[in-house]
């Protein structure tokens, strides 16, 4: 079943139009398809754009290391590179 479409008209700055036309040519696509894809990404729910999903392999290493360091988030450069610790930081 085909999705209903609505024909519309928009005005773009010449530079954006040229970039859009160029991208459409690169992808052997139409201007409207490129705009549709961009709008799909724009309106995509925020949950799907999360940096890490629950199936991401990064979660396999969470908890793999233990430490007594309680200020690692603010003094990470000290622990990694040996720079002086930041003073007066409430952790």
C-alpha cells in the first residue's frame, strides 16, 4: 500500500538548493526524496538516537574494573596523564 503524499512548495537559500541538488545527483535521487530522508531523521524519536543502546557491546565491559577513586570524573587527567588534581571539587 502506497503512502499518501502532499505536494508542497518551499523557498531555500540558493546555497542550500545547490547543496541539495548536488547531493541528489550524487545519490542518483530526487530532491524530494533527499528532503524526505532529512525530515525523517529530524522527526525521529530521541530514544532511537541514543549514543549507546542496550544491545551495544560497550555494556559488556561495565563493571570490569574496580577502584577506590571517587573523583575520577573530575580528575581523570590526573589519573591518566599525571596532571595536578583539581582543587575544591565536590564529589
